[in-house]
């Protein structure tokens, strides 16, 4: 019979003494938020070159002694976005998911999304990696057999492209068949139109979302979530509109997927503490005390923590990212809420939404024609292309920009105007680094195969070693060519921060 003895070796997919250089931080130990149920103690905070994205927490537990292959058992907690390097186990490994949402991938296979209660059997000598989803903590119990070659053989880091291949968390952790970009677009459109009380157009948008694969419960959840930002009347009117759409589609013989209901979970902690922990997870840092308005009106702090961040955010019909997409779309569609919008953009970045995605969400929320109709497919395409262009400029992706810029394109700046070759040279050299463009408004007009787009932006740029921030209205001209859309010109016009683009 096997003997159970406590092991004084730190365990992580095996024994960390075989993992390469690692160090335990000397400062007082930080713990995962209370909303993360580690089952066992979280253990020690560890940083290692064999993990990317931040620290992990490791609890050494026990070793099951066996004459042939003793088994090391350890509890590992990953913060959102943190994952292991590629590695393999000469004698294999078993994982048991204790809490949260994680990823697991074997070399040459799709990424698998892991949820609480699931198990993984890692075959011997099969290269793989595992870690947390971008917006969820992940807790696993790892059981690793001994082997003469060691418990674990480490390999190369998991690249960002590998980690985000096909956005597995969004495509697998939800019922929706829509791609992440389409999913975000439909959530944005629903939230924006409901916020503006444009119910007839909302009917159309809801039907398109259902056609694209969003479930009835996911559409419901978007509208329910909005009550905390736009009020119960807007939320209820949106739900009534969805009821009418579903009924009308049933009469036409269309059966829409209802989708799963929110999971029922027993919680030991009070709602306020749970809500505070969720908020800390969203913003990526501990919270000390209350906000200024929370000190002024403590009850609003209670309502926010208990109703919004506990009651709503804990419902797993939508991911945190889905919910932030809806909130950003709603706030973009409202006036006088710029501080709140900037705060939620910060949360979205912490949840690993890219700048291009955030630009596309904001632009889609404001991309309407002068008559107030929904943007056409061309307007949507150009709006998204413009958002990608800002990201390419920030990342100095000159190959992508070279394909977008027409050979005769002109670029008009405050200091002068020039052609494609010089603009690409400036971007690649970094003499002007378009570090970040915060888009506040966008208008698109289509005329045949030519499209004009106006962005009102705050541009943060690095110019000759100095960081500057200025308000601009940027005019972009696109034309449909045989190989796709090309930009023919871009003009930066300096404006005051009170400048508005008339729709």
C-alpha cells in the first residue's frame, strides 16, 4: 500500500527545483482575491522564467510514495492571462480544475478551455502548456509522476499568437457560434441602440445577433446588465423588444438557441466582499478604502459592490469581456460620462482587449449615418479598418500599413505634408511614434467606391524623444481597389477638446 508523506520540495507540475531559475519574492506575500476558491491554501507567490504574464501561487502538499513512480501533488493558482511555457512530463501528469477558467493545449491540437470540475490527462512526453484565460483566474491540482529524467522538461514560452489563437475563451466558454469580433460587434450594437432608446433599430440588431449565433439568453443578459448603467426603464424596454423579436421569429418557423442559464453557486462570503473581490480582479489591483463619491454616499458603494459586481458580474452567461464591451458601448452612447468611460476602457485593457478592439467597439457604437440609420456593411468595414490602422501605427507594423496606403497617398500633418514612402519611414524609424489614439467620435460617409471617415481623437505621440498629447480631427479617405480598400489620404487638423463632429 502506498505511504503518504509530506514533501518539503515545492511542487509545480512536478518539482520546481527541476524547472530552471525561479525565485520566491521576499516581500510580504500577496494573495489571490477572495472570489477565487483555491480550496487549499494559495501557497507562496512565485515568479519564474517558465511562466509568462505574471506570478503564480504554489502550495506544496504531499508526495504519494510508491516503489516504482512516486506522485507529487501540488496546488497552483494562475492570475488572468498567466500561462506556463511549453513543457512535457516524461512520466505524464494529471490535472484537476478546482476553480476558474483555464486553457490547455497539446502541440499541434486546438486550445481546450477548462472549467471547474474538469480533468486533463497529460500523456508522457507530449509537449503542452496550460494557464488562465485572459479574464479569469484558474486554479488547478497537479499530480505528477517521478521519472529518471525528471518530472518536467521545460521548453519555449507560449507566444501571444499561440495563446490567443482563435480566441478560445470566447468561442468555447460561451454558447455563441459567432466569432469574437462579430460577437463584440453585435453586443456593441445592441447596447448602443438600447441606450439611445432606438427600439425599431434594436429589433433589427437583435435579429441579426440571433442570426449570427448569439443565444437568446446571451442577448437577455446584455440587456439585463445594462440596467446598472442606463436604468431599469431602458433595460425593461430592451427585454420587451427582445421578447417581440423571439416571438416573431418563432411565428416564422425560426427556432433560436436559448443557451445556458447562469450557474447556481453557493457562496460563503457576504456579497459586499465578493463584489469587492470581483472589482479588484477587473481593475487588476487591490482597492484601499472607498471612492470619493462612496465616502460622500456610502450606500452607493454598497449597491455597486453587491448589485453590480456581485449579482451581475458573477453570472457566467457572459464573460467579463462581454460585459465590458456592452458597458463601453453604452457609455460611448451617452453624454457627460467620460470619466466612467475611461475607467471601463482601463478595465477592458486589463482584461486583454486590444486597442484595435476597443477602437472598433467605440466606433461601432457611434457609426451611424446622418439620418440616424444603422451603419452599412461598408461603413462598418471601414470603421474597423481605421481602428486596425491606428493599432498598426502604434505597433509600427509597416508591412500592414504599406499594403493599406495607396501608392499616391498623401499625409498632411501640422509640420507639413508628404507621400507614402516618407510616412512609412517616419513610422518605422519612430521619429514620430503614434503611441496611442483615443477615439472619441467617428463619422463615415460613402460615395460610390470612395469612403471618407472623420475621427475625433486624442493622440499621444512621441516626437524626437518627447511625449505629447493633442486633440485632432483626422480625415481619412479610402477607395475600393481590385485588391481591397486602400487609403488615399490622411489629414490631421488640430482642434480644441470641445470640438464636435456634426452627425
